[in-house]
C-alpha cells in the first residue's frame, strides 16, 4: 500500500500550544500518516510563507506591509521562524517518544510552501513578486529544496522513522493562469510556463530525498503537469473538483500514484458527520473515476478539505479522527460503504 493511501492532516492546526497539538496529531494519526503541526495563530514566522524563513538556505526574509520580503541578511523574522519550527519539532519528538513510536517505522509528514507558491508570495527588495524574476525563482527553489531536505533528514534522525514531504501549492493554478496581481495595474505578473513550473517541482522532489506530496486547496489543478512530474501523490479539496479534475485524477491514479481526498470540513459543520458518511463522500468521488472500488483501496487517502487553523480544537481532533476512520473503512472493504 502507498503510504499516502491513509489518513492525514493537511498541516495547520488551531491555537498556539505546540505540545498539545502534537499529542493529538500523534494520538489520532500515528497508525496512519502523522504530521508535524503548523500553528499560524502564533503570528509572524508561523504561517505558510513565514515557515519558509526557517527552511531557506542562505536566503533570509523580513516582513513588509503586504507580507514577507526577501532580505539581505537574517534578522528577527528569520530567527523567530527558526525558533517556532524548533518548538514544533521538539513537540513532535516528545509526543513520538511518549507514544513509544521511536524506531517503529511509522511514517511522518513535514510540510513546506512549494517553490511556485513561495515565489508568488515573497516580494523582492524592489517590491515585485519574486516570481517575476526567473533568476530569483530558480534561486528560491534551490534554497527551499536544500532546506527542506535538511529539515526532513533532521526530523528522521530525531524520530528514528521515515519522513515524507508535502509541498503546499495554493498559488500554482493562479500562477499558471496568469491570475497573480502585480504591485500596480501597470505591472502585471505574466503566466508561469508549465515547463518551468514542472522543472521547479521536479528539482525540489529530486533534492528532498523522499516521496513528495503536493497539496492544494485551489481549484483547477494542472493535472497534465502533475502527471508528467516526479510528484508521488496529490492532495485536493474534494469540494473543488469538476469533470476535468476527475479525468486528471483517474490518469494520475492509473500511473500508480496516490490522491488524497479532502472530504472532511475544515471548520465544524452544524451537524458532525459519522465515519460512514465521510467514507460515503470518498466513494462519491472515486465511483466517478471509472475503476472498481477495490482497485483504488491502495491509491486513495483521506484528509480534511484544507488546513484546520480556523477550526475549534474539538473539531480539529474530530476531523482527523473522521479522516482516519473513513480511510480505514475504504481500505478494509470499499464495497461495503
């Protein structure tokens, strides 16, 4: 079975308490695909782009009114990002040790912004998006890949367990479609060429030294690009899927890779669903792919629809538990759902 054909969380978690979050994630997902927590409520350095400040090699970031900017030297923002990531690693290490999982071969996932989203979100010193400068894009991707590889290897040593990588690419469809806004209406951002995007992704995959999952909650993912890439799995919000996406998913799965379906609400619904209802939402997608259900049991994973940062702590715990239960049901006997 593909390690991705299990349950996992997307990465972000509500609140600011790293140890409590790690204990819950390990407790709910250790027999599936546990992940290092991300707590964006802690502020600067803890959100998707801010975490990159702790991962980039020989590249520093700072804050500006619109977000983050590439900086000439490391400062308080980079130091804070490093400190927060160290706190998250310590929390996961403690939870892993307490659960008696060290050396047991259970797999863990780490998350980082993908190269396209990073270049789309970071500003250059001139105020323009980094993605407008091909040289800056290449340098950022190389720095990110090297940093994520080091982070993955360090965590694998600490936990004595395999560690996989998730690149978050919410900006990928907009970058390819030319929908990123410029600093002004007179400085538009040109569409990123698919071949360039594919090369950036493959560079990162080749460098990190592990299987890589690409996650995006955005609609209209470029399935043909992903099919050609070295990506091992794709994680999507099932609510964004349309007919072309189903064709892309079918081809991606047929190539022997995995799709993680985000079918659990990222914030608590008015009525909490049962595991059976979540499993039914999974087969509502898979039954449209043209395969017999048992043929997909090793190729479909289950997650929340997106990150859980905006959820209540109670729903966050319930959401990953529902994802785990639905993934188990689909893997055990999909025809019984």
